[in-house]
């Protein structure tokens, strides 16, 4: 007998085994996917019910009733509409509140991330600026040691005070207070007064009870540097620079007033002031502002207004 000759039906046994009915595990997997899809669609429909207005829901329901009548299935459509109205009335408010809370949380996290990125950029900028300032000051001290030792000693003492004010703020990384920023600017002004050989007369008029208020770091020094560079240094006889602070309608208003040559803006007032405006917008949105004004007697007054709040106290190490 030829081995290739087989009895009828035996030759397709393996093929029938391969193409037989689906295994139970495959059926369960398919059913699980269908169930998961139904759950996803249900929760999306539930979220839509929570946020949609009653007017829009009514219009959609009328349209569904018309379509149900056209396709001759009005009863299931009517049952779905009644169930939708009941769900929205019973659970819609709670779900809408949950969705609103989640959106608010996401916005807060996004804003916090923007603040973190902005502060990181500020720290990088500060890391670039401060060495330049230190090198110039040390060079001035070295020159004055040979020509005017008493002035060199005063500048060195002011530089030490500046570093004592600046270094703890850079290490802490917490929200700075107005008092810390005033101390930093006071030491900076002492250094600049020595450099300008009496052409700079600094005046601090910040009440003690406002020094504990929150105030963004480096902003006040930016205004002081801008006033000296563009207002007082170009003026032959120099002038006075005043730092003051008041409370105005629940806002902390900090100003830098100089009697220099006056404010002559280019575009939006230079890179320094543009950076201040950008930081204020990122930190406070529309609740803070930078105002540049010209007093009647001349010079320039730059004022920063921020919401008034007390800076948290740092526990002793």
C-alpha cells in the first residue's frame, strides 16, 4: 500500500485542529477589552453630563428623540434621556466640582512649575552677574589701597557686608523678605558711594514693620542699579537715591527715587526693567506691576507693587 494513500478524512485532521474554534482564553481577552471600552465610554459620557449645560442637554435630547422616532426605536432613546437627566441632577454637581478641582490643581502645578523655571533662570543670571560685580569691586579695592587706603577699607567693609547679606539668601532658596533686599541694597549703595566719590547720596526710608513682608529677590537691586547707571552716573554732580516702602490698598509699594538726569526709555525701558516685568507677571499674574514715573522736580521714580504678605520665618539651624 502506498504510504501517501490515506483513508478519507485523515489527511485534514491537523488542518481542522489548527482552524478549530477559538480558545477560552482568547474569548475572555476579547470580552475584557469590550468591557474596558464600555467603561471608558461610560465615564466620558458621565463627565460630559457633569459639565454640559442644561440647555445644551435639552437640545441634544430633543435631537435624539427625533432620531429615535425616525429609526423606530423611541423607547430606548427616551429611557436613556431620562437616565441622563437623573444622573446629571443627582451626581452631576459633585462630579463637576471634582473636575473643576482637578483643573485648578493642574493650573496651580503648571504655575508653580513656571515659577520654579523662572527662579532657576534668575539664579543662573545672578550667578553670572555677581562674579562680575565682585571682580570690579575687588579691582577698585586693590587700586584704592595704593591711592586712598581709608576709602579702600570702607569699600572692603561694605563688600563684606554685601556678601553676608547675599550668601544666606542664595543658600536658603526660600521666599525673601523686603528687609533682606533692603540690607543687600544698602551694602551695594555703600560700595557705589565709595566708587562715585561722594556723588551718590543714598537714603533709606523703609518702615521696620514692612521689612518682614515678602518681596521678590534681586528686583530692588535691579531698580537701584538702573537708577545709578541711567540716572546718577551720567550727571556730573551725581544726586540722591532713595529707597522707600508704603502700603497702598493692601499692596506693598516699594519705590526707588533718584534725582538724576531723568528716565529716557528705549523700547520697553531696557533689559533690566523688562526682566522685572516678566518676573512680576510670572509670580503674581495681574496682581503686581512696575510703574515708572517722573517727579515734578526731575529724576525718575520706579515703583514695584506686589500683594502684601508676611514672609515665613526660617527656623534656626
